[in-house]
C-alpha cells in the first residue's frame, strides 16, 4: 500500500534527483516517453513539458498512486513494472526511484534494452542508501523479539538490493549501450518532528505499513522514532541533516 500524501512530504527534495537524471537525457524529438513507476504523477508533467509533441505513457503498480496521478491530470494506468513491454516507438524510458523494489531489476534492464529501438534512451535512478542507519535500524527493529512474529514474512530491502554505478555501467555496456553512470549523496536539511521517520514512511517503511494494523503500526513508529533520533540527532535550530545517496544511470541503445 502506498500513501501518496506521505510520499509527497518533502516533494521538492524528492524531485531533485529526477531533474538531475533528466538533464542527462538528450533526446530531441522522441515519439513516446514512458514514466515507469510514475507515483502520484507530479513529475510526469515535467516529461510532457519537455517533450510536448511526444506521447507520454505513465504507469504504476499502486492503484492509490495511479488515482492520485489521474487526479493530477495524468493518464496513468495500473501496471507492474515487471510486466511492462515497450512499444516499437518508445524512445525514452524513465524509471525514477522504482527499480529498487524489483529484486530482478538487472534482468529487467537487459530485457528492456533488447526490446527498445536503436537510439532509445533509458534513464534510471535508485536510492543507494540501504546500508544507512535509516534503513539498518528499521531492519533490526523488525527482526527484534517483539516485532519478528508480525514482520517475519515482510521483505525488507537490504544493502544488496541495489548495485553500484559500475555494476549497471558494465551490464548496459555489455548490451551495446553508451552509458553514463554516477552517484550523488545529497545532504537534506529536514524540519519538523521526527523528520527522518516522516521521510521513510512514504518509501522504505511501506512494506511494514502494509503488514501491520493501525494500532500495531502506531506502536512500531513509537519504537522506531527514538532510534532514528539517535542516529540523526537534530541541530540546535531543530533541523536535521539527512544524508541520502542515490545512483543514476543513463544509457542509449546502439552505442
């Protein structure tokens, strides 16, 4: 279950990697542009503005996110990213902060490259912070004596979920692509009560939110909040620094 409102907390900070990813895509007159995992559709509009003559295709696996996107005027559909197949006129595919949820996403990237036309652009961005305290303490709490009986079957993303930039560069170069891969660690300055908890509630904590009833989720949050405050202590002015590493890859088929 995705909560579009929780995801849109800090939406300006979440949008920055999308814009920096898109800046490396140099497609001039694409026929079809695909937003794979469009979320609430707020960034899909940027694709339409940049390429007004292109057909913009958007989808997400979450019905709640698709409903929010449609409310924002995006003609999105419900579709799992692993089931999507590019149409012959697909010239740009943008997968922004979605493939980290797909364990087999390396195989998926290889399939997409094989199905896209020559000269097409594939741009992906994934969080690279699975080993950070924000994620480590969640995994440790979920595995604790109190919570393991309820969360034993919940799949949490580990540090191995996402590769390094070189991993993706090698994979896509071996498929004959021209590749640009890099990483950036943003130092976000967050405000408000328990801001890191608020941030990850819309993303990393989604499997736990879905697994617990409202009362249990409230208790889990109460256990998690002091752990995150200890890992990310607030400044004297009440704001909190939150380092966030992201991995970017832009590839063009045909080398």
